C-alpha cells in the first residue's frame, strides 16, 4: 500500500507490517536476496549498500545464511560509518563483519574512515561506487535521521557529491555517509523499522514530512518493512 500525507498526495512508499522484529528482519533479507538475483540475471552483478545501527543486525545475519543470495556476484558498500579506529565497537563495519559469515566478508567495501585526509577518502569511496547502486538499506532514528544524514548538519545540503562527511559530530562521532543524490539514484530502497522508537519517525516518513532528514529522501522504488511495534 502507499502512504498518504495530510495533503492527500501519495508519497510512493509501499509498506509491509509483520508481527515481530524477527519476521520483519526475515522479510528484509528476502527482499535483498530477490533483488540480488534479479540484478545478477540482468547484469551479472549486484551492488548492495547496508546501513549501520543495531536494527539491521538480525536481517544481515539472516541474509548471510540465505543460500539463494548471489554472494559471488555481490558487492557490499556501506551507507555510513563513524570516524573511529579499526575494530572499534562504534564502527558499523565491526558489526557488519560479525553478522556476515566469514566467506562473505571479502565482498564488503569499507568506508575509509581511518584516512588522514577524510575529504579525499570520501571522494575515493565515491569513485568506487557504481553510478547506480542496485539496492540501499536504510533505517530511521528517533530524530528522523537516516544514513548519517542528521538534523541540522550541512551534509543535508550536499547536492554534488554522493559521499560526504558530516560537518560536526553526531552522538560523539563525525561520520562519512551516502548523500541524497546517491540515494535518489539507487534502484531500490528498503527501510527497515523495528520497535516503538521507530513509530513517530516512521509516521512522519510515510506522511512525506520533509522536516526530518528521512522525509527528504527521494526515490521511485521505496519499501518500508516494519514490525507491529513501529506501526
């Protein structure tokens, strides 16, 4: 179904609601695998970008166990990453590697957040991205942020670069993130929203509320997978 904001115009987001977090996570993994098979059948490869945070951990673990996921033809990129040392518990990469089985880890392209020149590193990461990512997974925070597109940060206004740095720290860390242009160009976007903390920002997202960063994401192929607690 499509969501409608107060003005009555559909915002083009399909929504699927499941009884609990495990079922929602499983559905997310299935959607990624299906998109992967489709992309490989059409072009021989699949580019997938995964967000950080705790919400997707179960989904990524399930994805790692799916035999129908075309791992040999999949490249995994990071949607965002904290500027922190290798192996730090704050790093999204640390948890992504833990969730994936060892055989899939070489497919991950980490954001180069340990570089001395972070601006150059962001530009280098952008050069590694395909022109159009096949599939991007996003989450949404209680304040409406998505990726590391956080409220009141200059990165929200980036229109030329597909990978950029936040202007300051957010929750104690500066970040590297995909920008709105990268998200707009993606083939498909999956929003995974789980738990009561996601209820208010999800309602705003589905209402097309552009006062939150998530509400400013534009893409013609977006799906929300949520559990009942977030609805």
